[in-house]
C-alpha cells in the first residue's frame, strides 16, 4: 500500500509545480503584452498631448510610462516567484515602486492642470488623442481581466496590484477621453484640465494603498 501511495503523491506534486510554472509564464507573457501596448500608447499620447497642449493626454501618457515600469517590476516579481527567499522582498519592493510612481504622477497632473486653468491655456482639438484613448478604453480592461485570473490562480498580491493598475489605466483613459472629446466637439477647453484633475483622487488613492500594503506570502 505504501509503495502505490508514493507515486500518486509524487505525481500530484509534479502537476502542482507544472501548473504554477505555466501560470508564471502566462503572467510574464501578459506583462510583455502590456509593456508593448503601453509603450506605443505612451509615445502616441505624449506626442499628441504635447502638440495639442492637452494636460489630460500628457498625464495619460505619463501614466502609460508608469504602467510600463510597473509591468517590468511585475516581471521581476514573477521571475523570482519560485525562489522563496526572494519572494517576500520582491513583493514589497514592487508595491512601493508602483505606489511612488502613482504619487509622482498625481503631483505632476495637479500642478500642470492648475497652471492650465489659471492661465487659460486652451488645448487644440486632437483627433489622434481621441483615437488613442478610445483604443485604451477597450484594450486595458481586457488585459486587466486576464492578469486578475492569473493573479487569483497564483494568489499573487504583486500581480493583482499590477492588474489593478491596468484597470486604473482604463478608468483614466475614459476620464481623459471625456475631456479631450468635449474640447474637440464643443470647444470646452476647460474640460481637458478638469478631466486631468478628475484623475488625481484615483491616482492618489492607489498610491496610498500601495504604500500601506503589507507583503503577503504567496501560496502554491
């Protein structure tokens, strides 16, 4: 009886390890997809935003750059997943890195939006900006949903945090789209910086949550 039980237990252990390795690889592939899309998104948003003088678009472009950095940090976290000695440390560093990026972006958007409103700097209409933001409203939720599935299966707090940031990117793209669209269609120039300011509470909330988050042990 003991002889037959041993192979069964070993087989179960091998399936468990293989499953987790597959989840790690899937998470890494999702991070690559996020890095690729957000790199293009950041470049296009920053160029369109700077040309049009749009605070909302520039803020969104910087958020996309943060998303690229966060995805890189999440990859580091995933690649150290099977090394238990590094797991807790990398989890903590990832949370804090993303949180600091959020707070830095919130400060930038607040100052730039206030300056735009104070000096009544009217942004130009930008069709390119509307197209970019519309694409992000569709793509970002799909990526976030896929990451959450992997994070739940792995019980990974770091990957779940990155998925939340991807979801945040979707919310920000919707807010920015509203401001850019109203400026382009109705000529409401103030809608652009107001939309940018509308992003700030969400960004600050995520940053504070990230700083307060405590590293957790992932379970196999």
